[in-house]
C-alpha cells in the first residue's frame, strides 16, 4: 500500500488545523452557514436530513488494518457505532456533530487518511478493481497509476472548481470490475504487441439524470502521457462545460452535445500543448510509486489443499460460500475472499459496525497481510488468503455476520442511504432493500437464480447505480409521497448497458411483490444455464411488464 511521505502528512495535518479554526468561527457565528458551506464541503462534511454526514476518502478502495481500526473507532466514538461503505469505495458517517469534526479529521490524519475532495465540484476518489494486483485476468496492475492520478488531482488548482463533480475509474484486467464505462473518464490499461503499457481512454460516461455510456476518445495512449491526456480532457471540460444549469453541467452532456469525435479532436488539440510538459510520467516516478505495491511475500504452496478439498465435499454451506464469495488468485495456493456486507434485514446494505470493522482488521492481519479492500458493490475483500485457511476464515466470518453466500446474487443489493439520511433523496432505499431481502430469505432459492444484480437509488443522482442493475429501483416523489420506478436490463462490466424503465411507479409496500413477479417470470421463461440478464435480452421487457402490471388498476397499466 502507498505510504504518506512528509509532504502528504504535512498537507493533511495543515488542513486539520485550518478546518478546526473554520469550525470554531462557525460555532461562534463569525462565519454564516452560507460562508461556511463551501469550507466544510472541501472537507467532506455535508449537512443531511438529521445531522452532519462525513465522507472519508479510501483511495482506490485500499485500506490497511490500522486504518480500518481507526474507522471503527470513529464510528464508535463519533457516530452511532457504524459506518456506510459507498459505491465510490469511501465510508460515510451519518451522525456527526460539527464540533467533533476537526477531531475526526485529526484521527484520520494520524493513520494517513483524510476527507479532502470527497465532495464539491472537483476530481473525486479514483476507483479501480477490488482484485487489483491479484486477479488472474489482470494485464496491468492499475494501483500505481491510480496513486499517481490521486497525487496529481489532489489540490490541483486548475480543477478545484469544475462545472460539476468529476469521477475517474481505472481497470487493468480483461474483465471490467470498476464500472469504467459509466465514469467521466474511464481508463483501460493493457499491453501492446511490444509489451508496453498503453491506455484506452473513454469520456462522458455517467449515471444520474441523464445516464450515458462513455465513448472511446483515444486508443493506445502511452502510459507516460496518462496525466497530460487527462489534463487535456479536464481543460476542455472546464472551458466548454455548462455552468448555467446544474442538470447539464456534467462532462457527459458536453460530450453528447459536441459528439465524441469532435470532443476527441478538442482534447487532442489541447493535448498537443501538454504532452511533453512536467506532467509526463517518468519511469523513475512510476517505479517510485509502484514500489509501494510490490506483492507480499507469498509462500510456495500447491494449488490444491487436501483439508480444503475435504471441507468442500463434506460441508455444503462452506462449498456454497466458496462458490459465491471466493475468487481465483494469480498465485498458486491462494484465493481472494469477499466478506459480504449484505446479510439481509439485520443490517442495511454496505453498513458495518465498529466491532465488525475492528474484527475485519483482525482477519486482515491474520489471513491477508494486513490489507483489506472495499468494492464499489459495497463489500469488503481479503485479497490474499491461503486456500488452507479458507475454512477457518469462513467459520470466523460466520460469527461476524460476514459470510452470507450471496455475492453477485439477488440479495447482494447495492443501495444508497436514501431518504433515511440523505437530504437529496426523494424516497427511502434501506427499507426497500430490506423488504426485498426478507422476501428472498431462502438462500438456496436465491443461489439457484444465479447472477442477478439489483440496485436501489433514493433519487436521480443514482448513488446506488440503479441504471446498470439487471433490476434497478429509483425512488421518486409524487405529490409528497414516496414511489419507486423499476427498470430492467442494465449491466455493468465490459458490455455495460443502461436499464429501461418498465412503466408506472409503485408504492413502497408493493416493491417486494413487484420483484417477486419479476423473478417468477424469469424462472418460468429461463432456458437452462441462463442468468436473469440473458433471459431478459432474449424475451424482452413485455413478459415481465405484463406479469407485474396484470393485477393493477387499468389506469396504471
């Protein structure tokens, strides 16, 4: 993992001192709320429905056990004993007292963490594949490039006041596990025929009010020019992006308005002035950063372990967990494990208590070289687990409520905090997720359904990524009441697709029945070996829509 140097530490320490004084002035009314708002947002502090919310940065989803313990400590001492892991791999605390926020930032700084640029119209947290560095299908480890992008974008004076927030995702594997196609800038790293690292660059992807799949604007960009090319993209956006209408301010609107080809030409023209300047990445700089991401000292192990294989044969529940929550590793004798934060009605999707965070840190120390990852699907990952330890880890994870064998299944729901907390939300997300999870509490049945993504957003900002869920749910406001719009056919990954709205929206109490009818239709119509998305693509929307709306009033059909 990357470690702060003296410059990094000085920056975050000075920011804590600065913010402490700003909070003091706000509490004494030397600053009005209007004056204080941009200052707190620069430090990730929002005012939500009931209290302040603090969003803490977790760069490209990587945490040390020491950092995770501190996050647990903050949850226990400053929140209501839990935190929420978001789809940007950050963590959010929903019950923060303003007067305690500088102390929280000081505690974060003590473990090389901060909340800088987790809000505002700037470059947000860089995200990547949660299995970076260990995935068998990886062509290039994206983490050094993510860290270089992070250092370049933090406090970049030219991009501190963009037309709108800006998100970058990087992938170096054959399978896109970073949702690259729905980001403002998406970067695919690979190697050309000469073995040199190159990038395919996309721009203009995003969700929200106007969901759009990003367009390729550059192929085979040499890695040395990654920063200068991103800078060119951002300069074009800064120059031409709309600032008169918040709903049309994202780069995706600009790319759509100009067309991808013309936008790419504008970027190339800008890049001509930048590509050989100080932002050119040198081999020395890449080597410096990459040294923080060298593989741990793996043992030389056989690919199979007799005890592990016996447990697979003898314990069906363990075998199910391995099937859904354990992934192959590029090193013989090792595997990567996903700890589920989706246990069902007992906890909202993505939430973890302070005790769970501290226990997960212990598991990381014992089983995975003291490191843990956060996935944008709102789960935690131990990337480097010996196969011979999987059964012992499973037993520990079960006791911590981390071992639900549902990764990639219907109940592995992605959901934002919604109207329970967020002041922007039109409707609640958590009760809808829990209602669906309660309806589908038979894990054997859920398992037999196969891969199926269900995403819930409480408003059009799409923090729950509902546009790319096989089943997407969006909370909407109808005359002051909470209703839910359902969409079908979304996908993330290499062939990302945007879902289509099925029809009129539903009341909250109808949602478990709606999802049940969708699943009934799928089970009746599926061919052998098909997942939900395969069946949907084959038969289309009509059979699902007919089943769901059959019992409703004609006026709503």
